[in-house]
C-alpha cells in the first residue's frame, strides 16, 4: 500500500478525547501517516493552510466544531484554497448514520469521504479502523492524481501560450484591433464561424487564434483544404471508413471529424467543397452525427466548424454552386479579415517584425530600410496581402545588403528588372552607413557566392569554380543563408 510515502495530515477537531482516538486509530501506520498539526477551529485551519501551502495531503475534520466556521462552509473554504487537498469528515454517531442526503451534501461541498465516530466508550478507535485507514490512503492517492493533473494542465497551458505567441495576429490599426476583439468574443462561444477575406490576409491565422483562445484549446485543430482533395476522396477524408467498406479498404480509417472531435475542424477554401460532400456536411451539422462508410450506426461528434473562403460565398449560393442551407449553417458568425491596403498603417510594423524574424533565421544583421523604400512599400496595392508582403521582404533580403533602397523594392516587386551592373554591385553608399568589417565580409562572401552560383549550372559546378570541396561549399552556403 503506497510503500515509502508519508502522508501529511491536518486534523481539525476540538475535543481532545477525539483527537486521541484519531491518533490511536492511525497508530499502526504512524511512520506513514503523520498528523502534522491539530487545530480546534475552522478559521485557524484556513489560516494555517494559507501560511503553509502545499504542506498537507489530507485534512481530517470533525463536522461540528466550536468557533463558527465549520461543516460544508469550511469544506468549501479549504477546497477554494487548494482544490487538490482531500478532506475526510468525521461526525458524531448521533447525526443520522442513515441520512444519505447529509452524506451527499458533504461530498457535494467537496469532501472526499465521510465516516461516523464510534460511541464514546470505545477509546481505541475513532471509527472502523481499516475503513478509516484505507480512506486516508485513498485520499492521498487522489491528491497525487489531482496534483499531477493540475501540473499537466499548466504545462499544456504554457504550450498553448507559446503557440499563440507564434501565431500572433500583428497590427495596431483600428481594423486589426477590431478583428482581435471579434476573435476574443467568438472564442467564448462554440458557434460555427465563416471567415472571409482576400487571399493572404490571415484567414487561417484567425481560425487558429479562435481555436487556441477557446475552451477547445487542448483538443485538436484540424485543417483541411477543400480545394486540394479530389471530389471522390472527400467523403472518406471527412468521415472515414470501416475495414472492408469497399474494395481497397484493407484497414479502417478515422475521418477528420473523428480526429477533430471536441476540437475544431477548419474547412479552408470551403467554396471548393464538391456538391456531394456539401450534402453530407450539412447532414452532420444538422444532426451532430457522422455516417462512416461501411458502418450502419452513426457516431456522435462534437466538432466546431470554422470555414474560410476568399470567394463571395453569397454569390456562389445565388448561382447554385454552393448550397444555401449549408451556407446558413456555416455563416452563424462571420468575420471579415481586412485587406492589407485597408490597414496600411500596420505595414511599417510588419516590415520591422518580419525582417527581424527572417534575419534571425538566417543569422544575419537586419538591413536598414531607406525612407523612399518604405514609402514605396506602404503605397503598394498588395493584392496578395500579408503573405505577399512577407514574400517580397524575403526577396529583398536575398538581393540587398546593409540597406534596402527604393530601387531594390521596385525590383523585388517585379516592376523592373535589375540592371546587369546593379546585380551584384557592392553599394558602399555615401559613407554615412559604414558597417563593421565582419558584416561587410559576410556581404562580400554572400554576393560573390550568389554571383558564381548564378553563372553555374549546378552547386557542384559552383563549388568547383570557387575551388571548394562540395561539403565545404554547402556548409558555407548554409551559413550565408543561401539555399
Ligand atoms: N495580421 C497578421 N499578423 C502576422 N502575420 C500575418 C497576419 N496576417 C497574415 N499573416 C501571415 O501571412 C501569411 C498568410 O496568412 P494566412 O495563410 O492565414 O492567409 P489566408 O487568408 O488563409 O490566405 P489564403 O486565402 O491564400 O489561404 C501567413 O504566413 C501568416 O502568418
Ligand atoms: Mg488560407
């Protein structure tokens, strides 16, 4: 029985005679069960628990004690301080030994166990000793389990916090702040959500934020791109099948609805969902059950649906390409993600953020963006929104050194080609921005490597021209952030 553990007990009992009886009962296990403190009133007990948190495993308390705070109120007070503490209540025999409601109320208030004291003439035991001792050991085990559960919940919560940090929706503009407010509100509910917005605006990011801020955050977030799965596979992908459901079904397959059970299913590009799958999905949303292929009974599922589209789904409905009834089921809550051109004031912040991230990844210093370059970037139309901005910034880093000029931006945007003399030219500027030698050395190496690679048919040829052994060439490319 729990070898090697020592159980710390707080005893709340106001009659010395009963304190002695408790001690007598646990006497055979006094090396394993230690009554660390004995107090005679409820307030003193709570004060002690506050002063010395995590010092006890089990509280044994008399139901009726002097001093006001007692009974269910005291049980609730103790549980509020530390919900993992387990409480065993002992009462006078005169309080109905057959009163089930009474016992139930104690358990309802948070007690772990309840026993009635022996008549006063029995000095050796407080109540049936094996029953009493076993309940202490059981209480200890429950305390351990709950402590472990609390620990893993906290660990999980920290992981989720880190995830949310990585998936942070950036932007200080009113448009983004309003979006964040909507996300927080929607995360409190389990309603289905339809996210609309142009390509690259951050629809998937919004979906992830809703999920990881919601009650379902510890469950799965399962994305599926409705446009990328062939129509004939859609059903088995969503609902799965049983072994032998059709020729070729040699094992059973879990559908995404099962994987996402209790969590969130993200239907990306929902406008691409083939008509037969639309019918099936509608039925699941209406009935909360899925029909697995090759199985007669239905399976209950609890899945939140977040759908996204960059199409005008309303227009798809009027041209009958998308089912109206399904549209209404998905469109319970609607979020419109703004286009980048509608919150240009966020662009400078995005540039700073993404350049910092990319440079950190490539282990290189962050270049300076000249004011004219910044102006050009902010003024862009950005049809591909934040995703396009990220791509352009990556291209800019590729082509420039310590400074990003307006000409660099024009080239990265594809508005004009780089002139041959600009291609790998070393720009030393007007002497204002002198960079340390180490940084310039790196720039030189990188430019020269790119220059040689552009003029070679393969990495092997480039390595040969540079007079480097291929492994060394590859290592240096990696260090320089050249793919
Ligand atoms: N507000 C934002 N803050 C930080 N990153 C963002 C923001 N909006 C978008 N992004 C980034 O831009 C890229 C595109 O975002 P996402 O994939 O969510 O867009 P989407 O709307 O789903 O695009 P598509 O319609 O093409 O599927 C991602 O790398 C995402 O992290
Ligand atoms: Mg997307």
